[in-house]
């Protein structure tokens, strides 16, 4: 395969990797925001964690949709 050609398996794997990283960072921020932080910092961390977790879910859904609904001639 040519070096410049796009491989859908590599793209899906990269999206899933980024989704996992976002989810991990989001969960860490959520735990810190709910346990160690207090005041405004805690609320900011919880909101950022929720945004990261939602973004992670959307990236995973996009990767899943790309795999599930690709055309038959490209499988």
C-alpha cells in the first residue's frame, strides 16, 4: 500500500485511541473534581470532565459509524 493512501483501519484505530485518551483524562478530572478540589475549581474540573467524556463518546460513535455503514465494495 502506498504511503500516502488512507487506510480506514488505521484511521479508526487512531480515533479509538484518541477517544480512550479523552475518556481517561475526563475520568481523572472527574475524580479529582469530586474528591480533592473544592469551590469553583471543582465545578470547573467537573464541567471540563463532562465535556471530555462527551467528546470521547462522539469520537467513538464516529469511528463505529464509519465501520458499520461503509459501502460493500470497500469491505
